[in-house]
């Protein structure tokens, strides 16, 4: 038995956004501007960055993402 659910547009003979239960797919909107660019200034050792004319210390944060069935 095959299962497919999703959405399309009038006149389009295929599913644009959907799932089969084992895979899913979608579309993106390339027209909108959803990113910003920043130019950062770092010291020679890469331990501080410049903000409002002052050097600020970089902080490192580690986020662990656990994956079911993955190695620990």
C-alpha cells in the first residue's frame, strides 16, 4: 500500500509539498530577504571582538544534540 499526502497548486500535476510517511519534501521562497551580513573585527589571537569601540571577550558555548541510535 502506498501513502502520499501533501499540497499542490491548481493546474500543477504533482505534489509540491508532501510526505510519504518515510520521506518529506518542501519548497522555499527565494524572493524574501531573510539574512543579514555582519563584518566582525577580531584581535590577532582571535580571543576578542570589537563592539562599539571596545574589545569584548569571545565566549564559547557547546550545544550537544542527541540523535536517537547515534553514538555517544
